[in-house]
């Protein structure tokens, strides 16, 4: 990994995201970008506009940011940069990812469930970009991601053979299990089967694919695979 993007509101789980990012760097030179996104101030006054753009961090947010800086300093191979973004759009986000050279985006539970519309919109735009996205789970404990299960959707064009070639070029974990997900499958039966496979194979990461979707202004993104309490690596199908 060369550069990683972590959208953040500086909640405590940002610390977990930074820890995971450092792990994924595998000792190689890497830049972590903490993206702090805000609405563009609605005012005609230049002075008011500039004043509103300089929003102060709370004491808790400052503590989280300071801890993240300490973690990066200890790593010795990573650097941390804060990217302040005011207003977003699909072209802007895609250009930002290209300009910063982002290889992986890490999303925390607090950011996915953030109440502000701009944060939700940012998540949806990122989902339509081609970069891999690692969704951390709410009960995620710091650990190396070594064994993965591929959850193959029935209409997915990405086969496990494609993944076996794609994954080693970007990640260190191995795909040790696979499950095919059918649209008409009973959720309870699916959960039982997946939990059994996860326990048996000591799975600590799930892999799923995504396709571009129309952006809708809703408060929460719903992902049923989050119920398994494991990080989820979401791959854009066209990257293969």
C-alpha cells in the first residue's frame, strides 16, 4: 500500500482505522490521509466564509488526532496528513483519489452512520469509485487480516479465480473459503452457514463486490454482511 484514505469525524474508531492502515502498509513507506469533510458555509460575506471554514475541534477530537499522530510516529514508515474538504461532488472525489494516489479507503462504523448528509453522500460517492474499500466492524479488535472468505453474489462477474490473482498484488491475506449468496436465500439459513464456515476456517475478513449505484440522500447505509462482526473488503467489480 502506498497511500490510504480514512474519512473521519475524529471519533474513537478513527484510532482503529489508523492501526489497520499501519498494518496494511507492511513496513513500507505510506501516507495516511485523514479526510475531514464539511459543508461549504452558506454566506455572501468573505470574512464570514473564512471564519466558518475554521471550525474548532473539540477536546475529544484533538485527543483522537494526537493519538493517531503518535501511532504514525511510532510506526516510522508511515506519515499522517489531514485533508480538509469543503463540499463534495462525484468528479471532485474521483479527482481527489487520483491526485492523492489512494490505493485503499478505510471506513469506520461511526463514519458510515454519521448523521450529517455530506458524510453519507461522501460514503456513497466513494462506493461508486473503483478503489477497494475496507469497512471496519463496530466490535473489531486489532489483529492481522490473514484469512478471508469471498461472498459471491449470484450476478457477480468476479470469480474466485480472478480474486486469487488480484489479491496477492495488493494484500497479504489469503482467501480460504467461499460462499455463494442467492437473492432468495433465507437470511437465517445464510447466517447459520456463514457463521459455521467463519468459525471452522478462522476467518477474520469478508470480501464482497459492489457495482455503481445511484446516489440517494439517506442517513444510513445498510449492509447485511456487517452482522457477522468482521471487517469487509469491498471490491469494485471492474477492477478485475
